[in-house]
C-alpha cells in the first residue's frame, strides 16, 4: 500500500483507529516501555505518545518503522486486528532450500577460549 492510499484509508476510518490499544497491548506482551520503544525503534517519544492516544499518525514513515520493528502488520497497528488478506513475507525467501533434518550441537567453552 502506498502512502497516498494509506492516508486515504486512515482518514476514511479515523473513528475505527485502535492504534493506542495495539501499541499498549504489544508493549505489555514484550515487557517494554514507551520510552524504550522510542529508543529502540528510532521514533520520537512524542510521536509515540501521539499514536498511543489514538490519534491519526502525523508521519506515515513512523507507522512503517513501528510495524517493522514490532513485527506486526500496519493493519494490526491501526485497527487492532490483522487484515485477513495480509500474508507476511518469508524473511528467508523461498523456504524450499531450508527444508530437511539438521543437527545442532552445543559445546561448553572455557574462559580462555572466549577471549
């Protein structure tokens, strides 16, 4: 969805916005504060407060950053539920190359080996 389409959708559905609820819910589930989210995501604290108060986003780039950082869809952020048509991208790409049986081993190392 391009920025113009997103702006139109937000304006049309402004009364349905649940962004404050979504942010609060995600912060609780991840055990982080709004200030920590601001520091880690690079989104100004004041902008996050604006969104947390269920106000329409002033900067659409913040919505994209927030969506990417929190690993949720833009639709979930805005409306509190996932778009039934949303399909997240596979970060690895085509999964055909990763199928199979793997062996993982763990080895305790000495302090000398760490340095």
